C-alpha cells in the first residue's frame, strides 16, 4: 500500500490549494488520513463503498470512489464550500496516479527479485519485462554489496538514490545482509568501469556511512535472462573472496582465478590432495613467519633479491626459510613446479579451514 505519509501530504496540499477538507478511507471503511475532524460515521463510509454509486453527496460531504484495475482501493470524502466535485476528481486522479506508480514499483521489485533467484520461466521473463517497460536486450552487470555486522537502515536508500532508474538501473534486496545493484551499461563500458563503480560504492560507505563493506560483481551480460547468472557469479565472488582474498574490498568474478576452481571442489577431494602433498597436516616447524615469507616469495615471481628487500631480511635468511620448508615438505619452491604445487596446496588448505570454521 501507499505510505500514509504520502497520502497525508497529498491531502494537505489539496487543502492548501482548494481550501477544503478531505478524508481518505480504505476499501474496508477504515480512515487512513484526513485534514480535519469529520462528523461522519463509519457506517456512512461502508454503505457508500458497497453501493453501486461512483459518487454521492450526503449531508454536504461528497463521496468519491477511487478504483484501479484490481477494484476499489479508496473512498475519498470532501467537505467545504466550492466545487467539491472538481476538487475531488483532481485529488482522486492524483491518488490513482500514486497507486499506479506504487504498483509499478512493487511489480518491478518482485520481477527483479524473482529474476535474480531464477524463479521465472524464460517466456515469463520477456513477457513481464515487456509489461513493465524494461528493455531486455541491453548490457547489464550485477553488483552485490555485503554490509558489515552493524546494519545501517539508511544503507538501502543511500544506494538507491545513487542509481538512476530512468537509465535502467535497479536496486533491490533479497536478504538483510546484502544490497543488489542491477546496473544497465552503455555499449562502451568495460570491466575497468565496473571496477571503478565498485570502488566508488566502497568509498561512499566508508565516507558517508562510516562503515566497511565488500562489493563484488559478476560478468557483463547482454540479455535480461543473463541477470541471474551475473548475480550468482557476484555471490560466488563474495564467498571466494572471503577465503582467498580476505584483504580485498572489491572482488570481480572474472579475476577469481584458481580460487574459483578450488571453491567448487568437494571437501573430501581437497583433503585427499593435502594428504598427498604434505603427507597429512603441515609440520609444526612451518610457522606463520615461514608461510608469509614463502607467500611473498611466490608473489615476487620467485625473485630472492626482491623478496628479501621487501621483507627487510638478508637473502641468506630467506634461503634458510625456503630450505626449512623443503626439509619439512620435500618441496623446493625455487622450482616453478614445486612453487605452483605449494601455492595451490596452501589455497586448498585455507579453503578446508574456512569450511570447517563455518560448520562449527
């Protein structure tokens, strides 16, 4: 239903212009809003609602029915001196326009929610899109904003105000933890533009809402039926990002790399892989310092000098840590194949630990 405040504002504006008092009741006869006290019985309202008349003048009060395609929505009552019929018809027309706009908004929200969740048949997608005047064949990309533990009630409105529905953008939610942006793109927009858009959202929440968020986005799709695919990709990017790229606030599905593959592996297969690589659990001799050192070494493409410089350690210290790892695992990460195996194994190990933590 239209909010009471919207209705009150409409009636107050009409009163200011026409110098008449107005009352609006719903189709059950319950008064929703009025600009003054009306000396009128509830029975008078309900009798008018069930009658065949569209308008009725009773004791100086003009009754007007406001109907839409679903039937009777409201009963409007006007009192005062002047052309009550003209004023009533104008106000009724304005309220009817509000009903249509609200219904359109609700229908679009329902459509996009069901589209995201893959609850629509292909033929229904195009039929409903046409009915709601939604262009089906334009490029779109879905962004998912994951809110922090402390939910900001104004977060949704803040994002909604940022995107222009007239340009085809749409903002919705399917749960209380995420805000979803379905962005319509210009033909020349690229993934670089998507990344800039995601960073802008992160910065906006940091500066205006004083809260941290993570933003992910899926691939660009060229047809409306692909929106659910982009949404699923954005969701996966959030999950994979938590496991393998915890320091990132913007995660693109297209940049997930091998993390995306590992995320889709059965946990028992991952455990088998770790057993084969490490022969069970990683030795206690391999502490976080060694693991962080090796991680930086791999990040620097196996460059000993650059890794030593960035970690502020002597190159001999770096070599010692590499050899300590080799002694414990049999893997020499100075060798590309061993380095690749170790990198994948550590990602798989991180994934296993994440799943175990989630299941506690």
